[in-house]
C-alpha cells in the first residue's frame, strides 16, 4: 500500500537499505549421514532434527542425538551409500552446514565410497575402531576422525562436535578435557601417548577420579594436524571479511584510488583486530592496494593458525644443586 | 612522509566515511613515553625500560577550514553521544597514512573565531585515541 499522496508529493523519500552482515549459522550446523531405518524406505532427503523422536523416525542410529546436548537442531540425511553427489538425494543443497558427520553404522569399507557434496569444503567427522584408518584419515585436510569402540557407535564424536559447534558466547574453543559419556577403553598412558603422537582424536578414561575425558580433538591440514578450531576460525574470519568488504563498498561507493584502498584496509583490519582481542587468533594483518586491473583491488591477509595446548612435558629435578 | 597538499582527511563512523574537504594541518601528539633507568650506583650500562603516560590517550587534531554543515552536525552529535570514530589522514599518492581507531571527539564542534579575515573559517577538531598507527 502506498503512502498518502499529499505527503509523498511534498516530500518524497528514497530509502537506502544497508546490506546486512553475513549469516554465520552455517558454521554451527552439522549434517549427519545416517543409515535409513530398518524396514523403512530410503528417503534420501535431508531432515531437520530437533528431538530423539524425530531422529528415530528416519534411522536406527541413536547416538547422533548427543549433538542435541548442545545444539538445538542438526540436519540428518538417511542414505544407504556415502556418495553424497548421487542424483537421488533431492534437497542437500537447500541447507547450509560446514560439518558433515558420518555415522559409524557405515562400515570402514563403505566409507571408501564417501563423496562430499560438490560445494562442500568444510570438516568431515567419522569414528572407527580401526586405529590405522583414523591415523591415515586425519592426515587429510579437514578430516577429524575419532577412535571409538564399535559398541559406542560414535557417541564421543557426536558429543565433542556438539560442544565445538555450540561455540559458547560466539568463541570457538578446543574443548580440552571435556567430560564425555562413554569410555572407549583407553586407560593406559602408553596407549594414550601413541594415540596423541598419531593425532588420533580419542577419549582417555580414568575410572578412579576424572572419568572419561576428551584427550585430543584435532583436524587434518594436509601435512599434519591442526587445532580443531583452526578451520572454523579461518572460515568465519573469511566470511566476515567478505561481508564487511561488501558492506563498506556498498555504503561508500568508492573510487579506484589509493586512499579508498587504504580506508578499506583500515576497516577490514578492525575486523581482524576484533578476533585478536577475543583471543581466537594471535595476530593478523591485511593489506589492500590498487593494482593494474580495473575494478578490483589487491588484498593480502596474513593470519597465524589458531592453535591449542593439550599437554605439557615437564622435567622435575629432585634435590638442590 | 605524508604531504598535506595531496592528503585526504576525515573520519568514519560504522564504516561510513566522511571527509574534511579543507584542512590546514593535522597534528599528532603521542603522550606515552619509554625511558631508561638504572640503579643510582651506575654500574648497569644497559638499564631497564619503563613507560610513562600510558593512561593518557594520544591526540590527533585537524585544523580544518569551512567544515560543511552536515559534517559539522555529525561531529556535534558524535560529541554528545560519545560516538567512536576512526580518523584518518592519507597521502593519496603513496598510501602512507595516520590512522586513529576508536576515537572520541574531545570538544563540541564549534566555530571559535568569529573575526574579520580568513581565520574565521578555522576550527580545530581534536580526537583522542588509544589506537594510533
């Protein structure tokens, strides 16, 4: 409905809409790949899960519900094969997520057929009782596999990812030594050392006092392992910088000048500084300059990788010299 | 070094840039100082470093001329609301810059010289910051 004709005549007002900040919720969303419910049809449709009952309606797997300890919902996709590019999966592109968790009901052999959705570049989680498989998998960029007893059905993986994705107060944390529900029967220091050295995500159990504790949670980076928060923090900063660049260009309609490049650089540096101030990165700089190409500035961003402390190796010298 | 004659000066609020079109100069004052000291017995040839005036903000003052009415109004509102601003002085040829982030305006924007002659247009706009680069 248009406004009053007289008012519109006296004072026509054009409204300028400010572009909103990018939505970061996708970073906190998980897509769980589960096997379809026994006796049920294979829907191959992503479903939003908010309760155990909703999960039970599509699969026999119960452990994904552990995500709901921290998250208000997650997405689940019941499929019989891990080829997520298959044409039969109807709505996988309608949802935004940056973590895929593969339920351990899929065997290690079935895992070999895993194909990510074509536009997915986030983190993949899986749990297996095959330590060698986990060791090799965690060398791959953005893989975060857990060692898990078969009977536990990936319980600890779901719990750990749920706590990670919740990101209390908007800060990504590494979840060091969080309490876990189930034991994966790792209770020897020598076994734990071997797991740690191989960068296997695992839960260490101390039946006497501390119970079951998450003892390593990392992610492959192609050449080794990184803190689990690293890919999430990088992705978030990248998205926020992109959003802020869009907003700034839209608001200021800049010319192609050194001054404008410098002003944009200052604006984006403030974004990085905010992440330094809240402790998620230890430093970071951005430079934006003019180049030889019409319309496009040249940018360079340097941010040290977010890291985590899990252990301390110390020496105690007895006696006084 | 930044050359005044080819510089762009102004401030931004929430990402929106406002320019001071006529500026006679920009003056930066950094109050924080580092000093060396040592024991009075004078054996230490290297000394220790200490700081003074860390609590005191740095200032950047624009001697501006003929500030447009809409910019003047924004500065008046910013003073009243204690709005945080990012202040800049950029050489538009080399890209060298002075950047002061999260500044406040220290005095209400006001013409202070109502006189005959060209100086009547000059107003000092002083910003304070703890984030000067």
